[in-house]
C-alpha cells in the first residue's frame, strides 16, 4: 500500500488567504451545487441489477465547486502528480476516486509514482492531469477543468498550466484553443520534477460523474461557435482503435455498422478527426450509437434530447452523462446477456450484438429523434466568471 495524503477536507478559506501561503493546503469555495440531477427513464428495459441501480440512483446532486491550493509541492511523473514532503497527494474534487484506490492498492505505480529530482521551480501553476490519458477520462476528468481555469484567469487568478511533455498532444492543442492567453509549461517526467510555490488544482466540475450545471452552460456556449448543418445521426466505430491489448471486441462489428448506415447513421471514427471537428459534430448530434467507450462519451457535448444507444455496458458513466445532459439512453448487451466489464488484468472478451435486436431498437431511436423539434435556447446561460465567489 502506497501512503498518500488526502487533502479532501482541507480548510476552506478566502482566495487571498489560500494564495497567501499560510496554509500548506486550503480550499476556496467558488460555486454552490447546481442541485439535484434526476435520473431519466431508459429507452427500453435492460437486464442487469448493477446497470439499472447505477442509472437510477436518486437523490443525487452536483457538488459544490472549489479550488484546492497546495503550497511548496513537488509535481512530477507521467501524470503530473503531487508530493508533499515526499508523500503523494490525493483530494476529492481535483481527482476521481479511483486514483486513491490505485494508490492504496499499488496498482501500476509506474504510472503515477515518481522519483526524478527537482530541476525546475515555478512560483505558481495550474495542474489538471493524472495518469489516465484514455480519451474518455480526459474528456470527463480533465477537460472540464479548463473552463474553470478560463474563468479564474479572467477573474485575475493567472498562472501557467504545467503539463508533462509525455501527455498526449491534443491536451495542449485543446487547452490553447479554449484559452488562447494560457501559458503552458512542460517538463520531462523521466528526468525531472518541478517544485511549485502554489499549485492550483481546479475541480473536475463533478463528483462521481454527477456534473455541475456550469459545465453544461459552458459546453453549450462553445457549441454556439460551431456552424450548423451536416449529418446529425452518428455511429461511433471503435474499429480503428482496437489493439492486441484491447480486452473486448465486437465480433460482428461490420454487420452492425452496415445496419446503422442503412438506417441513416454516418459512420464516424473520432480519433481520425480534429477536436474542432469532433466538437462541431457531437454538439449537434440527435442520434449517437456505438460500442460503450471513450468515443461514445463525446455525447457530453451533445444537446438535450439526443438519443444514445450503447452496445455493451462497462460502468455508470454513460448513464450519468445522459442524466446530466438530458439524453435518452438505451443499452444493448451482448447476445448472451452478459456485460463485458473492464479488468485490470487484461483478458480477451469477445462478444456479439444481436443484429435483429439492434435494427429494431435503432429504428425506434431514429424515429424518436426525427419526431423531436430542433433544440433552441442555448444563448441564455450566465457567464461562468460571473458565478465565481472570489
């Protein structure tokens, strides 16, 4: 078991006091909870006690939003993790809960621990990453922090963003596109760590994927920037991202994709598109179908009323995106009725989707989408910076 410091209950103080350095770690409350997130009915009944229980949890609410400020910390490793006096730091808000689980159980410590010496010093820096650079984790756990950073910078809290040079290039690209004035500093995690006088750890804008409404407002404001038109019914293919290490594989993928195209869906491989193209397409999508995974999580960008069909089920994230964004989601499990779940130890889990069931259910979804009126009213949300309690 790796020892870590949990700063989740750090004292709550004013921004000036937190930045002043009297506290080794302190929280600054920025926004109140946006309230309850009610579950929505699924598109059709689906077997699976865990699936249904995690979809229907109620009452649940979005968290309060805060900023954690940690003084005299060392940042290092592949994920830009923090250490205080040589001990790893965890905190609810900046980090998803599984990070602590992996610390506590020494799961792949090479991904998050570090021993490189300090070779760079900064007075202040934002840190938004952790070791899990799978796209869906970036999208739900790190990307939302950029909106908070943008609001803080516009409110006068200015600092560079510190990233490991090994982080995927899209992180820098997206950060600069969203916040053109943001300075980005990188370090070589294999050979150096960074001592930071004040590390600013922004909130993920959710707790356990129960998202705060401020993220919805910001996403909708971004969507207004993209031109309308083009296709709005998508099938997200995983065919281009499968590797020998992939633990699940849909054996009749070609058959399922052909059915989707026959019903008017456009076959999409998000990894072949720029972020701007992905954002534009998903922000206007009325139907999104595909295998459970990172590509399907792009529906975080999609408008209320979007119809989402997930082939297989892994965890509750897609349901929580749907409940938050007011989507209608339905799951189609493998034809043997058994969900193919993630395991830390890789093991092959092939499966088939029943083509008749898929055709019938997708036809229902397309008909529902075509009966819905076009979404309106995305331009009446408040500016995020005006909500900060600084």
